[in-house]
């Protein structure tokens, strides 16, 4: 369902701009790069060499938000003559431009990842590279790490390999247009196959116990000088596209495990018994029929976030799951735990090197392993420190706090008003949940709520806005109370 986008007064916009400036200063997030880094970027562009392998005959396409220019991935999908499918997946070859120990490398280790703020992106690499010759923009020949995945008729991967190649993407597509073309039956075969392969991979994911939670996003946009906040539901094509990335991350993890050196994204498989019991209690409280023998993953994959009670369960459950972390290994000293629980398989980050530091290293390890070569020395030297480096990333903090600021600015002039909402999270550790999170349908806001009586998870409530101040120095810039 499309939500009405909220506008704010000029006073609120000014307060928001000031608060966002303070947030960026606190996070030391600047879109500008030092002069010596920009100079290094120009040198790297001039010195880059294209791989000998020529894959420019592949009719690759990209799918990204319409305004994106830092394009990490391009793909081509086809049927195999003997049955099944072949997926070509090109990943931007950042290492072709960024040398270990260079100013570009040092700056990337300081920034860790691209940060997104309303109306401003703070890139990991200078845009002269990340939105230029390293990006898989259409009709330019660029270096890439080219994956080839062979799948059987059921969508199971039978073989994966990756090597350096020069590639050329032909089309820059966006999610909404691709979804429309696929549904209308007008998409070209390679694009249309994304639905077929994506659905098969979703079935494979469900069979192995993987979890896909597609809660609606709170999207902040800046249009005509005005900030707006809305809920945006995930399109099916976004899930199918994500399956190609997940498949590549799992293949990369397997290649690294087989080679004996790598870096994984891991998550413990089971929360403790207290958490599991709590999840069953929440399901029962919300009237969700969690039948004996049905796994947590199967239950989650069967729920619809558009249902108020289902969204309450999903919000509570995802908050209780254990956080993922990075795990490195080398010289065949394989760690005891190698699985990412939500994916239900070994997995690594390797498909977004323009926007995330660690992907450059994972890609290099896989290329070396597939070529039967030893890992590059510069990768091995950085391997042990990479988990700590990634822990310094500020992406999630920037996302959440920026949305908090916009929410407060949207509602700044509406303190005292009462809104209809649903309780999607509660503080129930002491058995008397008097605080939690309320989800408003209109405007697109999720905020802290307090109550004089126990809050009931999933219940509809009348929430009175008691505070909305983007410049408030405390944690909860928005606060509601039950009426």
C-alpha cells in the first residue's frame, strides 16, 4: 500500500538540516576527500590495465535504484542447452584501481563503507572512480570479477568459478521498470529469467532453512527542497535480485573454505532457550499458529509484514536474533562455526566492493583460489584486522539516526496530537511491559511509546505525541504515550 508522503514546515526543515549536520560531524562523515586522495584517484584511473580475458560479448545488465551511479553488479542469465541455467555475475574490480598501501586504500580503511544521509551520500571511494571507470555503467569497458554459476533445473548450484575479465554492461535498469516488464511479459529473456531463477533460489533457501524478512523500509527522500518520509514495500524483483547476490556470497564462502583461507560473515545458529521460548510466547500472544515441528525459519517465511500482528512478531523476533560478525581463517585452520544462521549456509560479503571495504578482499581470495594461486600477500597481511576494521563501520548508525531525525522533524509541529498505531515491540523482560515501539501507519513513523498500563504486543493503540525534537540531545527524539 502506498503511503501519503509527509511534508514539514520551513522551521522544521531548518532544524533537521542543523541536526543532520551535527550527526555527520559526530560521525566524522564528509563527502569531500583530501587533495592527495583525489590525486591518487586520477593516477589510478590513468594507470589501470584491463584484464586479458575479454567478456565484452556478454549482454550484461544492471538493476539498481534509478539514480544510482556506483554500480557494483551486472548480470546475464541464460538457459543451459542440457537443462538448467547459467548465471554470469560481474562485480566491479575495485582492486584494479586501489592498490594496497596507497592513499585510496588508507582512506577506504578509514571510511569502511559508503554512508547514506537524506540528500547526501558519503562514498567509500572518490566518485571519479566509484561513479566512473570502476562502475558497471552501461556502454563502457571496465575491469570486473566475472562469476559463472551453473544451476540445475531446480535452481541448485552445481559449479561456481570467478576470474578477472573486461566486461561491458549494455543496460542500466531499475527495479520498478523491471518488475513492470516481467509482469507484462515484455522483458527480454535474460531479464525475464530473473523471476524464474529467483523463485527457484527462494525455494532452495526455504528448503535449507534460510530466512528472508522483508519488512517495509522507511524511506527518506529530498525532493524540491523538502524532506519526505514514507514506507516502501519491497518489490518481488528486489528479492530475486538479492538471491543472485546471496548465491554468489555462498559460493565465495565455499571456495574460501575449500582453499583454506578466507573471511566469512557468520551468525550463531540458535539463540538461547530463553529467547526461543520468548518467541513462542510472542507468537501465541499474537494469535500466530506456530505448529509443532515447524521451524522458526519456515514460520518467518510464511508471515506477511502487511499484517499488523505478523509485523509485530517479525519486528520483535529480528531484534532478538544474534548479531552477525566477520570470522577470518587461513592456512586451513577452519573455525568451528562457519554458518550464517539466517542464510543457513556459509556466506561472505563479496558483491558490493564499491560500497563496502571487505568485499575487495573476499573477491581477491576467490579469484586466487579459482586460479590455483596463493592469496595475494596484501590480502593476507590485512586479513586478521579486517573484522575490527568492519566493526568501525557507521552505516547502520547513520541510517537509523538519520531516520530518527527526519521522523522528529516531520512531527515537530504536531506535539499533542493523537495517532492510531500498533505496538510492534515491547520491553517485557520484567514481565510488566510499560515501554516499547509503536508503528504508525500515517505518518510513516516508528517511535518509542510509554504507557501507564502494560503494553500488549500487536495491539492497536491511540498514541499521543509528547515529544518531537530533532535537536533533542537525548536518545528518544520522538516519544509517544498511550491515551
